[in-house]
C-alpha cells in the first residue's frame, strides 16, 4: 500500500512512522510512505505558503497553488506507477485532515485499507483555501472533536491504523481481527506470566486449555467491557438474542 502525505513538516511525519511495526513493514516493502513537502512548491525564496484570508479574520491561510502542485506531484507518481504496472488509471483518494470531517473509526480504516494509494493532506494555520479543497479532496476526516495545530498527527494516526489491516504487516493476521472495535466490541482483558502477580490470579478458564470455553469467556468479557466503557457501541454490535437477554439481566 502506498501513502503520500502532503505536509509542511515532512521530518515530523517520517520520524514518527519509520519505527516499530509500521517502519518494519515499510522496510519489507509492504508499505510505501512518501512525504511531499508543500513548501517545495512555493513561489518565493522564503518558501512561505500562507497569506491573509480575504474578508479578514485571525491567522493566516494556506494558499491553493502550492497545495495543488504538491498534490499533482503525488498524483503524477501514482499515474506513472499504474501505467508501468498496466493498472487502470483512476483519481486517487485524497484525505484532508480536518476537525470538520467525519470522525475516523475502525470501519473507515477497513474501507480505506482496500485502496492501493492514499494521499493525506495536512493543513496548518487557519486552514487551506477552499478552492483547492473542492478541486482535489475526496474525503474530509477528523480523529476527534478537538483542534490540533496541524494535520500531521491525525495523518500518522490514520496511516498506523490502516497499515495494520494490510496483509503481512502484522505477523499474526488474527491479531488485527480480534482487537478492540472489531464487531463494535472492545477487546477482552488479557494476561501473561506469571499466573499470580501481586496476589491477582489469571482467570482459571484461560489456564484450562478448553478452547470453546475460552472463546466464550473472551466474548462475554468483550461484551461486559463494552457495556461498562462504551455502551454506545453495543447499539451497533451484532449480538445474539441470548446475549441481548444476558445484557438486560445485568
């Protein structure tokens, strides 16, 4: 999978994504993470890409043309690679990280993970000239209802989440299928050695070796934890009639 991140701070993004699981996956060729410095497409010696907004208001606004040229550089690279591979040409999806966008979740990550190429646009200052957003952006996404100084951290969050769904990135693919938010349930509690720590024992069922009972316990614990911590998720969870009755009896 190929990620292109249009940013004013490429080192911030590269350093954050070149470590741990994501960095190793990129080193093995499972992912390509390319940063495109928007400042490289400025028209002045100081490489400034911002200006005052028409109509007044606080702060500065990122100008349309440098953003568009940075996008075109990424899109051209995608087109060239698709032509060389004999693949069908199509406009890449461009995700603009914005507090006005749809809130990112696991379902959205799974949908975006089906793409071969994704472009992320990181805004700064008071935002980006609306005209270029209308021209290139396909998706506006937020990682939560709060405001950050720029789109770099949200882009890194999304790349990390989506990358984990790419086959081969996690050595144990079952891991990605059983984590929190799969089936809209939080993950069950987990334990490792020793069996007793600070007087607390590992639940006996996990030591039993009885696979069916262990799966049943994990499912029940996931439902319990979701009910306690994120009851809103249960409304979207596919529960059996028996599980629904069990929850009502709690």
